[in-house]
C-alpha cells in the first residue's frame, strides 16, 4: 500500500504546477537541491562543526559542510559563515542571543511597515527578551527615512541596530546605516532573507562590507532548501574591542557559533546543509545572474502593468522582487483579494500596508513576488499577462464562474512552463493518480 501522505504531496505538486505562484518568499528549488534534501544525510547526527564534532562517522558530512561554507563565502564575499541555522528565524535568534543580554536594546524595522517577527515583535522571543524600539517608513511615500532612523538611534542608544524586511520593495542604504550604528556604538545586523539572491547577483547594494553580521534564508530568491545562514564580512576593527579583523572574527564567530549550538539548536540538518551547498553552487553559475536580473525586470513590469490598470503600487514601483499593492482605491481588502485570487489559481498573500487601518488578518494590501514564476521561465510579456489575470480576477470577486474560467486559462497556459522537477513523478495512491 502506498502511504496516503504521498497523495497529499502529489496534490501539492499539482497545485504548484497548475497555479500562478506569486508569494514573494517562495520559489521552486532544483531537482538537485531536492535530491540532496531527500538523501541519506538525513540520518546523520553531527553536533559541532567540521573537524570538531560530538559524534563519530562525520568524515563525509564534514566535507559537505565545508563545501557549503566555502561556496557561501565565495557567493557573498564573506570572511566567516555558519550554514547550520534551520531557518532564518533561528539565524536571527542566535545572532540576538549572541549580542544581547535580556533587557538590552534592539532598534529594528517595524513589522507593520514590512519588518519581520524575529526583529523584536512582542509575539516573538526577540520581543519578549529584549527592549525593542522600531523605525518605520514615511507615511507619504512609504520609503525608509534614514534621518528618522538616526534620530531614533541617537535617542534610544540601541546595542543592536537591525535592518532588513519581509515586504519592502526598495533597496537599503547599508553604508548610511553603518554610519548611524557607528555614531551610537551599535552593532549593525542585516537580515537579507528576501533579497539574498539579488544581492548575490550584485543587483542590489551589498551589505557585507558595511554590516557587522548578515543573516539570510536560503529558499527565497536564493532558490535553495528551507534554511538559514549567518555571515560576517570584513570591515571590523571593533565592536567587541578587538583591534584586528582576525581577532574580531575569532571572538564574534565563537559567540555566534555557540549561540546557535548549543544555544538554540541541537544537531545540524546535514541533508539541508548539503542542499544549501547545491543551491550555493547553482547561484555561483552565470545563469543565476541572468535569472536574478529577470526577477527584477519582471517585478518592474508587473508594477507598471498594475499601475496602468489603476492599482496603487506602494513606492511607485520596486527595486527588487516584491510588488506591494494598496487595494483601498479598489474597495477590496487584502483578505478578499487573497481568497478571490486563489479561486482563480493565483496565489498571493494579504499584506499590511504601512499605517494600515485594517488588522493583519484582513489587511489593505497584497504582496506579490516574481522569483517563482521567473524560475518557470516567465519574462516581461508573461508578467503583463499576469497583471491582466490579477485585474480580471479582482474585478470578478463575486463571480465564481469567471474566477473558474481564469483558473482554467491559467492552467492551460502553464503547460508551456513546466516546473523544474515535473519529470520526477512520485508514486501515488490510485485515487490521486486517477
Ligand atoms: N514568511 C516569510 C515571508 O513570507 O516573507 C518571512 O519569514
């Protein structure tokens, strides 16, 4: 008997195949990444770091992890990395644990303006353990206001200044943030989970030369397995009082390594680390740079096409893979849009807009992202069509037949854009394969 779980996996594979995936944090990993994830490395315990493990039998996983480290360093020009965080949330929790004692001060981007839960939300351990204040975007243009960040930092004197976002469509000025951090004696941490692939492709400002510590996930624009990483660049005489880069890296990396394990994690997931290594190898290829460029071009075309149809795109466009749409002028909430678009075979997430009058589960906007469909081969012309489908669906929220017709049209259209792993069928129970 085939386990019914594989029926659900097959159902999800088909859902991914038949619909337009526009969730900005999602992507389609390659067959090689999935193969590493589903490998015998899952079976291995390997607490510690390569060459310094608490278990025997680590000679091969040591090589895997070393390769992941080397590729990641090469990809971002990092001096030091840790590839073990199970996710971006763990990477951030470990960094804050390493840098802050309970009650010490963290200044970070407001969640409701595009920040992340792990940057000090009261619902997250970061908000419970540390004393947190936030900076936000300007109400008129929805852009970061670096003067406001400087003023807040001067008044609050945080020990950690954190930057990075889950839904901010513009680039960050890392150099300016470092000047602010230096002025108030803060350690600057960048979370680049969303734009990591675009930064690796050198399309956005590079945080590594400016930020003391950089965290990321590996599965969004970077297109790898679910997971996280922590990195350090090379520009540090201080903030731990060390006079040399070597001294600094040694001291800070020991703090970060031990905050991650045994601080908050147990055994590293060696299958995921192998898959990270595969993804970093893919991202080092010239094709990845073309892919990343296309992601940004597609997002810009999508913004433009939606604005031409009367939609309010926050900040008037995008520098990255994210398009934020304020739906208030259309009289639709984010929740209604998410539900209606799903019926039409278009997956998005409702999203708070800055200063949103609606609660998070309703929200006034939606967040769109181009990485997944760009992996399927979509270019500018396909994204103009995506904008047309989004508009047609949003204008037909009360017409289930129209939504169904759009869904069928999208399904037929997508047959020409196969998923990277469509050729690897999973054995399924009869009722699903029928
Ligand atoms: N859930 C991710 C996102 O959608 O941006 C962030 O963790």
